[in-house]
């Protein structure tokens, strides 16, 4: 009798499994159509680095070398000289080796003026590695192309259509502020 | 890879068209090798999951190198692994392509001055497309695969092969002046 | 989600080809499948009605003309098997995609409809490699043996009444003989590769296919006892009142299980178990040789469900709407019924493939020898008794 019971259980299990599988056919796929539709990433996601200029085109970077010291993969190379006309330093060379960079954003955290920031452009694949050896012009271009960027000091910043740099509204900011400002029912769900 | 193993597109109208057709087919049916090395391999798996679904573009994994077209080097390549990787590459049937995924495979990444790490997989096998990132997003891998597709389908681009490395090249045998491997 | 910006310098963007803004188009997919089935149907009509009619009109239906006609029919059947493989691989990939809540191939061609054509073209142009450790002649021969063994089963498959290449009265025995041959191809291919995975896969294939050949042959015998004939057309004609799957329920279930094993199909895909043996017996094959293994596998995936339909589901029988039997229109309609019934069974096989996990190897053999063969013998005896009592 137990053999028949086993057989019946096996048949029942296979039937249940096949019914479950068949139900899956009618469920909607969560596929994002990547190359045609670009996913909107959260602002804190570190996909690439950029160097932000001020609105008037001057450097925001004060060449303090904090990022170079903080970098665990040692991909940042900075050369500087003293400003002959006033305080501070001027940049001779600011290279980030985006090939070897491990996108940990330690440099972004270390930057006291939020000059070096993270952007969400992940489409960096290339036929030639030399396109990823970023010099200062490329890093500026990255910042100009990005519509928004993130640094821990200033939060999410936006570039408006007329070229001004603004702090993003609180609902776009990551972390605690956005959670507080959300309607209560949204948080519950 | 040309139609009959030649290195340039046939000038003949019929053969040239056939060459374009065959390469179009090759570009639209790239089967990668199931070969994961490190954490990038997790993202490589995620590229075939329902959210990204690279199978939309006719790509699915083949387990044996004989039937695979694309090798995705997904992770840190040690000097010990380098010989195995080269062997797998040699076992793949022509035409074959390589994608280098992530900082470690590109140039060693954070481990690039380690005693055991090959600084760039393009020292061992000719690489067609590089992906930066540590690890790259699954979308970035899909972008690289589609860039490779465009490269194969393009008339001029597909004959620009990367530098060929001889099969008996030994990473262990060729240190630089400072005792380390030269950085490309 | 926002549309992609214009490509800029130093940033490479993939070309956006084959985009369909609507996520899924089930009707387009069904139209693609229907188009493939329509081509299939046209080839069947051309093979079994068109070619004989043409040769009859030309007066070449004797001597060498007859041989030429048969050769032409076989060439058309080869085309048919190519269409079957293209369609079934596409359906398999799209169906597995749906089950896994994703889309299968969908950007090349209408709803991904010509993806498998690209695959076939690529395999055609890929390097066909013979390893140094392999026995070159056997290695080359094995895919051909596998494919021919599957392909030869077409000879006795009746697509409609009278639409069969060889309506021989030993059809069942021929089937048993030919389906056993495909084990040879797999075995030869695996052993001659000079590769340990291939060897293990081939030995597994040999053990599995020989073991499951016995219940399969016993089921064939049961059907023959019940129908009183070894001719496949006769078996179909004997089911005019009652389809065989009702009186022969037990042999029918056994046949489905044994044909799954014969197909090397999940849950019995030991010879090419990906997670255990890299690709099993075809691990060293590339290019067109591999494509022929694939072709053989998918032709069998059509033929064994077709045999289910012939043995248990009334073959080509269906409502004829007053068309005179024996005419061209009746033949076309009957072959359509046959094709659709087979399609349902192919879908069930794919459904099983999408659901079940793989057995363990010893369980497989135990199941064959301890369960399948006694049950098949019991079914044979039962069918003989029922035949004595009721007919």
C-alpha cells in the first residue's frame, strides 16, 4: 500500500509543479529593455567619477591632495604648483586611471569641497583602454555631461538648463531627509 | 575573422555580401563560455537574469569552449590561472572574441602590483572589448556584448583585430627591469 | 527610465537595432510560429502529394524515375527536418524564457523569429575542429550516424492516409531497429572524442538508451497486439472508433516516460548533464558537427511525439467536413491535424523540460529495470487479454 501511496504522491507533486510552472507563463516579466531604455539609478550609486567646475568655469578643486592620499587603489595622480598671485595651489595635472579604479568613492568622501563627485553613467565599455585614462578635461566633460551628481558634503546637486548648479530638492536627496518627507502611507507600504 | 579565414573583406561582390551575411549571423548569435573567475562573475550571472535578460539578443551560455564564441574574463587573473585561461581560449573554435570585464581583468585593478596577479588579461589573450568598473553593472556587460556585436557586424571594424599573443607566451617568464611585469 | 541621449566622443554606445517599444507581442509570436508551421505543412504537402503528382504527370513513375522521385522526397524531408529544428529551438528558448519570467530571443526578426536562422548560419561558418586525441574518422562519422538514425524514422511516419514514404507491414520493427541506432552515434561520438567527459557521457547514453529501449519496444509490441498489425497506417486506421490512449493507458504513460529518456530530455538528460559533465558526449564537437547533433536531437523531439500521436491519439484522424477521403484537400487537412496534435505533444515535452529536475544516475537505471520493464510486460499481457475479450 505504501508503494501506491508513494507513487500517488510523486504524481501529485509533479502535477503541482507543472501547474506552478504553467502559471508563470502568464506573469509579467520584470525585464528592463536596457540598450533602448536607460535605467534610472539611485543618486548614491557610484558608477563613474567626475570633477565639477564652478558655474563661472573656475576650478572648484583646491588641490589639497586629500583624494590622492585616500585612494586605496592609488589611481589618482595630481601635480600642482603654488599660485603666484595669491593663496592656494594651481593644478598642473589631475589624472584618474578609471581602468584600475575600483569605484569605492573614498576620494569623494575625502574631498573637502565636493569637487570630485560620483555620477551615474555606467556605460563606459570601450574598444580601447586608453579612452579610460582620464585627464582633467575628460573629468570636466564627465561632469558637464552628467545632469546630477552626488557627494556626501553637498548631497545631490543638479545642473539646470541655463548652466547653474543647484542643490537638488529634498525629495531627490538620498537617506534620512527623503524618508522623513515621504507621505506616511508610502513609508508603511 | 573573415569568411574563409582571410584577414580582409573579400572585394568580390558576391563573396563580400556573403561575408557580411555570415558576420551578421555571427554578431547576432554570440554564445559566451560559462567561465566565471571572481566577483564580476556574479554580475555576469545577473546579466542573464529576468531583469536584464541578455537572451533577448540571442546570447546564452555554452559550457564547453568548443561551442562558445565569446569568453568573458570576469575577475582577477592569477599567474597560475593565466595558463588555464589561455588554454581555454585556445580550445575555443574560430572565430572567437574576448571581453575583459572589470578593473582586475583590464589591468590588475587594486591588485595590480601584487606578486601573483597578471596585470591585464590582454597580456595573455587578445581582448576586443574592455569594461571598467569594480564590478561593472550587468547593464555595462550587456553594453560591452552589444559593442562586440557592432564590432563584428561592422565592415571595417571587424578586421581591426587586437594584438595576437603567441600561445606559448608565459607570464611567469617575462618580468620587467624592476622584476615586475610591465604595465601596458 | 528615460530615453538614451545622443552618443558623444569617447563614449561608445551600442546601435539600437530591432527595438520594439511594446514589451511583449503574443500575437506576433503566434504568427511567427504559425508561419513556421505553415512552411512545414507546405513541405509535407509537396513531399507526399506534389512530387508524386509531378512525376505521375511526367510519366516518370517507373524504374529510375521512381528512384529519382524518392530521392527528391528525401531531400524535401531533410528540408523539413531543418524547419523542425529551427522552429523547435526557437519555441524552446522562448517558452523557457516565459517560464522564467523573462523574454526569450526577441530583437532579431519579428518577435525574435529569425534568431535560430542566425544561429544555424553561424554554426555553418564556425571552425569544425577535430582534437588531436580523437579518432578522426569515427569522430567525423558520429554526428552523421546520429542524424541519419533519427532521420530514417521519417520513412514510416504516416502524415495522412497514404502519405508515407514506405508503407511497409514491418513498420514497427523498422522503428525499433532504427531508434536503437541513434545510441550508436552518441556512443561513437563520445568514445572517439578522446575526452573523459565525453566518454562518461557516452557510456551513460549507452546504458540509458539501451535500458529504455526495452520498455519502448514492449510498448510498441503492446500497440501491435492491440491493433493487430505492425503497419503504422494500420495502427492509425484501427483507432477510428476509439483512440488508443484510453484502452492502453498504462503503456501510453510508459511510452511518454521512455521516450523522454530516449530523447535524452530533462529529467533524463544524463548524457549531456551540464552541471556534471560539461556538455557530455558532444563536449569536443564544434561548428557543423555539433549542429548535426542538435539537429538530430530536435528532429527526435518531433518524431517521438509524432509516434505518440500515431500510436495513441488517432494519427491523422479528425473531422473532414464532408471532403472526400483520399483527395488532395483531405490529405492536406489530415496532415494538418497530425501536425497540430504533434505540436501539442511537443509543447507538453517542453513543459516537462521546464519543470522537472534531473534524476540521479542509479535511480534512472533502477527505474528502468525495476519499474518500467515489469509494468510494460504487465501492460502487454493486459492488452492481450483485453484484445481476446473485447475484440
